[in-house]
C-alpha cells in the first residue's frame, strides 16, 4: 500500500512538473513580447480605488448579427428580405425597438427590453481592420493591385480572424501575440490590493484574449473552484494523513533548482486556489436572480457574478479591476441556419438578462460592463440554407456605464455588390475597427491614452480613438 501511495505522489509530481515548468517558461517568454518594448513607461495605476469589471462574451463561429438586429422600417426591411430570402425573419415576428426603425430577432425579447431601457447598446459595422478601407480599395487589393492600404490577412478564416479579434495583431508563425484583455490585466493588476491572484478569470478555458505578457487567466468552471486532489478518493480515515504526506513532500529540501521551483509554485498555487474557494463561498446563497441550469453561458455568467461580488467583499479578493471571459459557441451556421441560430440567440438573451439582473441585485450595475466579440459576421447572401463567413458585424455592450438605447456607428449598406460589400456576397467591410472597439472599453477600465496606443497597434490609423459608447 505504501508503494502505491508513493507512485501516485510521484506521478502527480511528474505531471505537475511538466505543467508548471511549461507554464512558467511560456510566461517568461511572453514577458519579452513586443508590448513591453512599445510601452517604455506605462502609466502608474496603483492609485485606482474604485472597482470595475470587464466581461467578454465570445460568440464562437461567427455570429450572424444581421439576423440578430434587423431593419424594421418598411422600405429597408423589404430590401433586407429580398436579399435574405428564406433566411429573412418575418416582419411580424421582429421585436421593434424605440423609434420602430429596427427590431431584434424574436428570440431576444429580454435584450430588446435592455436596449429600450438604455442598458444596452449596439456597435454597428465593427470588425477586424488595420486602417480605413473602402470597397474600391479592397476590390483593387483582391485584383492584386498595390493599393497602399493594408488589409487583414487570411480574411474569412476562423482561426486567423479569431486570433486577430482577440489580439488585434496579425498571426505569426510559432507563437501568439498577447491578447488585449491580458494586456489590460497586465497594466491594472497594480491597482489591486491583492496581487497574489490574477485579476483575469476564464470560465471557458484557455483563450488568446486573456493571455498577457505578465498575467494569465485563472481558469475555473461554472459550478466551483477545482481543488487539488489525489488520483483517487481516499477513505475518510486516511485523507488527512495523505494530505499531510503531500505537504511534507512539497516542503522537502530539494537540491535540484527545477524541483525547488515546482514545489514553490505548487504550494503557491494551492494557497491561491484555497483563497479563491473562500472568496467564492462568500456569495453562497446570496444571489436570488433565477438562472437556467441548462444554459451553459448563463452558468458561466453566474460564476462571474460571484467573483465580481468577491472583488471588494470582506474576506474576498481585494481587487479594484477584473477581466472575465465567457463563451457561447455554435454560430458557424452554414446549413439550416434558422432554427439553430434562434436557439443560440435565445441562450444569449436569457444569459444576458439574468446577469444584468444580478448586477442590479448586487448593486454593481455601473461598475460592470459586458460586451460581445466574434471572429467575424456572416454573409448576407445565402449558402445551403445558411450563411458563409463574413466580415463586419454588430456587437452588444451592456451595463449602466454604457450609453445605451443607441446604435453607435454607421449602418451598413447590406446590398450584395453595394458600397459596403467586399464583393458580391454581402460580406460587409467594417467601418469600425476592433482596435477602436477594444480601446473604448479599455479606456473605461482606466487605461491611459498613451498606453492605449501601445496596446492597440492599429488605433493610430483611425481618426476616432474613443467611439463614445461608454457614458461614464
């Protein structure tokens, strides 16, 4: 029996060595990233005293936002319906917003109400851009002409456009750039009174958006904080002795430097897990807002709400700034789009409503901003009962700090072959870049103008740096 215990412990240490050493090396390499050289003297954020939390909801696969928010006024609706054909949402099913110019998809009644109550805004015609780009310039580029204007590489590719959306940098071979959520955490971690735990939390596993030079996300699931445990569940009578034996192993006087590092980092990580577990427990039984247990995105947001509550609660996390990542997939709707897309939008609608109501319940509506991000939109033209990969899209931004009840940005010309089309399939060229979108959110979090220019490398190519959708 003793031999088996030693083997389990040895196996655990070997696995942990690989995991911890790899993570440590990656973090050290990331610290040498381009962001540090561009950001020679970042602002001092240690004096921040208020609390703000930024929540990214990633819509994986490329959301068809042109069927999420639809022209309602008669003439523009007829144009939309003619283009979309069998994919057009019937006019009498649309949920009109104030002014009756547009309407939400019938699966989004709660989001429509948030919009009408000025708690949610839409960002129109947003996507990956390096600099302003016209249809004429893009067509010349597609024809192989040297137009003197840069175009994002690998357009319409899921992996490449997802990386650009999360990092605002072109993919590079053999390594990835830090994400702009991670760079926000890098700068603002100094604002937190407790800097032992990363201010970055993911409820959807690893992601580029939160990968910083100095910080990495603390990944957890929607139901609890995963604890350190053995390969098997020991009998209750032996649990304490095995745990003590495990801690004795970590406290040995190792001569090998790598073993010393593994033991130290493992001990630190276990302490952080225990601290996080205690912080999450502060909200046990507190949140009364109903959530649908079968809605995974809603479950992710509920855990995020618990972590936000713990940011300044007594015995909590001691954080002035936090960034969060959640994800809802299933938006790559090439075939038979209508029913599955409606189902995904219903999940999004339900999750956003429950999360906003929780911020009301906790009294934190003005210090939590939630936004959507996706690799691209969809084509207006139909494709086997669905849509093809597109480019520009609508994004949603929610919270009391948002200038809600408005469409921020120009409405696109949806006509295939029209002024905003990159060709003839209704792949709309963005008018707003993800650099501008992200910079506006980062500025609300407190990032200085100078640091924004380093964080978002294409921001200087656009005349408008702040899109104005954050009211406070």
